[in-house]
C-alpha cells in the first residue's frame, strides 16, 4: 500500500523530473487487491512449508491453558481438543489498544487491520495517535487523495525518537498537506447531523471540534493474552499484560516460552523471527543464545523512510556516555539531489572513547537500507573512521556515510563532550 502511495506521489511530482502525466487518481479497490495478492503470496508460501513439514500439524482454533502442560483448542471442529506437551511456546502477538474516548463504541472506527480493507477513499481521515502506524497510514491516505488529520496528545510524534528526528518527521507530514495537531487529546466522538464523525479534542487551543468521514484509532498495541488463561498455567505477566520471560525467552514456568509481540520489548517481525532463532539454538542445538545486547533495528515506512538502530542521542546522554553526534542533511547527499529526494537527514551517535557507532537515525531516501549499512558496522564493532574513509561506489546513498563522519570531524565535534 505504501508502494502505491509512493507511485501516486511521484506521478504528481512528475513534472519536477520533466515528465508529463495527466491528472493522478488512485483506485483504492485496486490498491487493496494488489496488496492482497502480495500478502497471499507470502502467506501461501509459509502455509505450504508448514503443510509439507513432517511431524507438524497446523490446527486452526483458539488455544488456552488448562494447566502448565496442557492447552485446549476451541473452534477447531465440533469437539474441543486437549493437547499435552513438554514444551509450549506462546506466540499470540498483539492487538490494537482501544483508548478511553467516550462514544467510541457508537461510531464506526478503523484499526490498522480494517483500514487495509477499505475499497473507497475516505474523504477526510481522522487519526487518533502519533506513532508509526498513524504516520504510515496518514501519509499513504494523503497520497491516495484523502484529507488527513492526525491528533497526538504528546508534544512530538514518535515519542521515543530524538526531538530533531520527530520534528523533521512533523515537518515532512505538514509539507505533504497533513494536518497534525500535537498536544491534543480526543475525549469524545459522535456522529453529527451531517453524518460526519466529530471528535471533541482539547489541549492545543485550536478548534475543539474536529470533523471527518472516517476515524482510524492508532493509539498503540497490547498483548494478545486475554483468552489464554495464563493463570491456569501459573505464567506471570507484567503490569502491561506482557508475558514475562528471561533472556532465553523462558517464562517463570519451566518448559513454557514466549516469543514475539506477546513478550515485552520491541514488536517487530524480525524480532519475532530472532526470538525463534534463540529458542531453536538453545533447545535444538544445545546452544546458549540470549536476547541480551542484540541489536534491534527498525524502519518506519513513511516516505522518506526512517531507519533506526541502536541508541538515540537522548538515550546515550541519559546513560551519561561520552558521545559525538554526526549529522548530514539529505540536501547534501549527491544521490538524493540527483533523485530530487532531499528531505530529512542522516544522524549517527559515536562513542567518543572507542570511536564505535552506538546508533543512528537515517531519515531520508531508502533510510532503512542506509541504516542497515551502519548496523553492519556496529555488528563488526568498526570504528567510525573506517566508514569515514571507506571507498563506496559513487553515486550511492552509502557513499554519503563518508561525508556524514567527515562533517562530524570538520565541525570540531571530534572532542569529547
Ligand atoms: C499496521 C502494522 C504495521 C507493521 N509494520 C511492521 C513492519 O513494517 N516491520 C516489522 O518488522 N513489523 C511490523 N509490524 C509488527 C509486526 O506485524 C509484529 O511485530 C509481528 O507480526 C509479531 O509477530 P508475532 O509472531 O509475535 O505475532 P503475530 O504475527 O501477531 O501472530 C500471532 C498469531 O497468533 C494468533 N492468536 C492469538 N491468540 C491466539 C489464541 N489464543 N489461540 C490461537 N491463536 C492465537 C493470532 O490470530 C495471530 O495469527 C506492524 C504491525 C502493524 C499492526
């Protein structure tokens, strides 16, 4: 869906590149069908692997614990199944949080799953929340042609990121024509006489009534543990409902493990997959793998992308580390200039004692890929000088990592602070 939005964006900007197009219109039903085909291709591939694996049964139904060694599965046929096992892996993921907004149960609203099934374009999409789901869908639907308003109660979007990163994201969304209202809380929602959805908001001193045709709730996700009956197994959860695990992903009950979004920590597909690798190494290969100290990269698929790995500047400073900060605007990146995609910047945090890269935020064209280059440097514990002086092909985005670190040295930021 983001790919379709990007094509619409570039088509509208075609004349910047000397290319003539007609007026640009997006057919959301076709976008959805294309998305569905991509999803089905991946899903069918995964299902086929499971079906052809010896000694593996896939049962479609809802599982819950009876005791620490037994689960029951309902909805998998006429009878409830009872399954006993020496090892049980809880891998039930997360689901959207429903925020306490009065009237929410009386108006139609969308979440991150149902919004992907719309086949007609919302005239005006209201989004409550300012995290990555709000940003990604907000920008997509703006590019498809909807009017979009994002309501976020915090001072900045993407609360975990450095403020310069969050401010640049805000600027990009505003440039794209999205109305972003920060420091604004939604307390009530109703359908007004014109059939519009009307949110009552407060905080920023702006209009307290925000009206739109559709409402997306994007206020975070919570663990999918409600129906698991974890108490029967004695499995402990934390104050937010996540299943507690040790560094080998075992719960407090021996033999029961939790992997993926159901446990605390970053909720991403590649983290869920690495969780699998950890239990596989420990249980099938007699290894000693742990989640401690692993790098946990992620990319926010706005456009331009935000690729992130390791420490942010504020995290590094909170840890009282001696750091240096390298920053390079994308407007100084040759490839970005050539492609007319100069929004954003590259930022890296360097340990002033070891010269190793501690983390980076690449908000720019293919930010996820450029971040991965620095992640590999982090995995190899390379000093930043190796990247500063490395030969990278011209013109690539990666070659600008030379300039990123040269700029840090040139600005006299080489000294510890
Ligand atoms: C809109 C959106 C965009 C995202 N984009 C990205 C991205 O770009 N990159 C990325 O890395 N991650 C992304 N994520 C996060 C990613 O989807 C999750 O981190 C990942 O799917 C977690 O995998 P999991 O194995 O823990 O659980 P899931 O993939 O959530 O799978 C859990 C499964 O368990 C089933 N289940 C739940 N309870 C029971 C029960 N009692 N009995 C039987 N089955 C049960 C559920 O139906 C589900 O099929 C995104 C998430 C959302 C919502």
